[in-house]
C-alpha cells in the first residue's frame, strides 16, 4: 500500500479545526443571546455536529513502528498493507486484520500479561489486556518458536524425545493474514508435523543397514551424529509447508534430544556395554602386541631359552597382568623354572 505519511498533518489540522469550532460555537452563542440571529443558531448547530462527529477522522491515524506492518481492509475488501515506519492517515473506516493477534505460543514476541480478556495459549486460555487486543499489527521481526518436546519413534522403533527451535519471519503479510486461518497456529502445527516426518527416517545412533538419504544405500546418518544435516532437513521440510502462509524459515535447530524415559536406562546400559567391549578390544590388541614384542626381545637378546610350554605359560601370565581389571600381585619364584 503506497500510503502517504499524512498523519501529523491531519492531526494538526483537526486540532486547529476543533479550536476554531469551539471559538465559533462560543461566538454563535453570544450572537444568539444578543439578537437571536438565525445565522448564529445555524452556527451553533453546525459547530455541535462537527464537535460530535469530528472524532471519526482521528480513527484513521495509524502509527507504524520499525519492523511492523498493518494489513487494512475496507468493508471486507483488502486495500493494502502499511509496512514502512511512520505516522499515517488512512480511511477511518479501514480496519486492521490479524487473526493471530490473540494467539500466544512458546515463542519470542508473545508476552503474557494480566487482564480480564481470554487468550488462547496452545489450546488453553490465559488473560490478555484490552490494549493488546486492539493491537492488530503484524511483527516483521525475526522470531523464535520453541514448541514443546515431542515423543517420536525413530526408524528402528525406539521412542525418542526431541525438541526444536525454529527461527522465522513474515515475508508476505497478505498471505499470512488471508491464506491461513491463524498463521501462528499453522506454523506450530507444521513444525510438529515436519519434525515427526524427518525424525522417523533416522536412528538415534548409527545403526547398520539404514538408509537415511533415500538413495538405496546404507549410510551412517543418525539424530545424534548428524544434527546439522537433520536440522537442515527439518528446516527445508517446514519451509515447503509454510510457503503458502507467506512465512520464511530462517533456521531450525535441535534443542533437546534423548531417549524416552521408558527405555533410557536400557539404552544407557547398551551404550555402556558397547563402550566396555570397544575398550576391552583395544586392551587385548595392545596386550597381544606387547607379548609379541616381549618374546621377540627375549629371543633377540638371548636372555633365556624357553620351550613351547614355558612360552605358553609366560604368554598366559602376561595377558592376565595386562588385561586384568586390578593390579597384579607378583609372586616371586625362588626356585628353578624346571
């Protein structure tokens, strides 16, 4: 809407006219008292009508702050949007449209307050002041939506809890107001739906024979290890769903990821067991290498000649010492080896 910033001109003009109207009313009353002139009576009537109806002009004054917009309709017809900051005057009968002005989500820009008027908050009702209800401006700022955590089954059927923070902004005010019933609720629902669709493609941790890219080949994608890729995929999924609402998704980030409480303890034991096995494997590999090195050094230096039976006993003792959980208690042999 190419509206002119005539708000200050109209305001000053109306104030001047009201002062002049009051002066004319007083002069007309004085004239009536002096000679009862019919023109003075007509002046009183005209001044009274202007005084009673002139306030309608003030209804057309609109103040737009930076990064705000006001979608205007006139008798059910869309007439334009005020986006540039300034003080405007528009048709007094134009009304602002913002179907989501009473909706509060877990996001920046939605501030709860005390009052007597109901407000919908994720299906529940809170209170909202009358001043907030009259503010039907749309915020063009970058906002952050932080929906509640969801419990979703990953591709292996394990229930996981995941939460995301979505950074978004309105880029088309007309679409946001007229294409969907409530753009805030629409965005929140599409975020939940997109999150569910993406999470069920990935395992929580790397698993064999799992294709997360859709190319028919197994890969190492996972929710825990590929958070950047998952977040980018969630962002693209949400963007495809909210284009019709004139919303741009700037970024989506995973803020919380964990196994659901009912399997968290079991999965922790599984991770601990896997870590123990990997550690034991490393210890055994290192112990075998040390035993081989010890036998080779003894043979090279010709320190002692051992038969196969003694070598086996020495290997066994070294492996017990190197692979044991506790420090070995040495036993000193004061006799012969044979």
